[in-house]
C-alpha cells in the first residue's frame, strides 16, 4: 500500500470530484456530511485555489487523500501573503503512515519560499472557521506541525418558532426589508465604507455569480442603507457551511450572517432592532430553525436566544518574512 503525492497543478482534481466527496464522507460524515455541490463551490474558486500547494494522494489511480490550499495571488482581499489550508482528508487505511504530514509539508513549502501567514480554515469560501473541536486528533496533528492553536469561534443555533420577537423602540425613520436590484450600488458603497475588504469582495462575488440581491436584508435610515445581513432561507441554492450541516434533514432550516451596522449608528440600539426585524421576516417566510455562522459574539446573540452548537479553534503560523510574488 504505497501512495504518491501530486499537486493539483500536476494532476487534474475535477476528474475525482465524486471520489473526493465520498472520501470526505467516509472520514467526516458523522459531524459534517457533504455533497458534491457544496464541495465544488468551496474548492474550485477561480481566485483563491492554489494549485501548487494543494495536493492529491493517489494509489492505483484512486484518490486516498487530498489537501486543499488557498491563497490570494491577485491581492483581491488586500492580504500580504497568506495561505489557507481549507481541508485535509486522508482515507482511514492510509492514516498514521506519514501521508498527512507529507501533504502539510508540501503546502507549507520550503524555507526559501514561504508565505507570511498560514491559517487552518477561515479561508475565502471556507468549510470551517478553524479546527472543529470534535476533531481532537486534528488539533494534535496541526500543533505537531508548528501551528499555534488559540482563539475560539462558534456556530450558533436557535429554534425561532419558540420565540415572539419584539423590536426595541426606534423612530419611524428606520425600516428593514429585503434588498432590491436598485439597492446594489448603495450596498456596495456601505460595505466599502464600514467593513473589511473581504466582506465587500465576498458579497460582490456572491451577487455577481451566485445569488440574487434579495438574499440580503437591509436596514435603512430614511432611504440610506445603514446595515445589511446575508440570510439563507427555504429554496435558496446558496448555502454557507454551518447552515448546510443543519439543513440536510430539515427543509425549514435557515441562516444569517454576516451582519453589519454602519459605524455611525453603532451603540444606539439599532443593531438589536435590525436583528429582531430580520428574524421576524424569516419567521414569516417559514424558517423554523436557523444558525449563525462563524462568530465570537456569543453573549450578544444570546439576547435573541441563540446558543453555541459548534466550536472551532484557530490555527496559525506567522513567518514574518517577505511573501512570495
């Protein structure tokens, strides 16, 4: 039983899509069952998939392992040389034989050709914000390979059918609704002025290639966009992973996030008003259970009856060197 390692630059991975998804489910389906559509969407992103640092483990023309690495070579996100390890999967029969270590070493590269930072998860179009807490062996594995593990993130869950949400009092100049095509320009301007470049680029990509603007809810003061929320409801063909893990057996499952408020309106109770009004819209649309993806604001969302359902720990290596071109 001897497998050989190839980069995705050397060996075409699309030919093995179904095998790769099957292998994922052989190893991770107890916690994170996956289908081909979500795998393809998250992995084969034309801007971020790093063919040279990603790898396939092949034995007799069969995929028995793979590592997906992403980077930002065009500086779309304004990064300075980060590499993300999106996932690493090895067939149970090939584990503890050094193959996982070989894929990690291939992704990290040699000392003369490195990135400033390496991250576990948290990649553009991510599966996970970090290492799932259930995967304790994975935490040991990454720590062994030099990753610093610190800082937690959470997915939150709530059955919103159990609660009657009441908006805090605000004047009549505030209102909340699904966004319309005409709102795209003001939305993009709002994103540019108030949040990270990543939120702006992710939203722009999604609205251009994946979904309609009505999949976002907006907060308005008079007619000005002062807040936004990505939402996921019944019938959507676009799913973030935390929602996807929960909706497989529940068609009334929904999700929310990311959510943002204009910097000049924070601390005024506007955020709570927006959250409640968004939840009321989702209730009317038939969403019953829902999740919030990748947050550290556990105490804030507790006010709306959301509780942690999954947790992740961040893994990172800092190199503090010149990044590669």
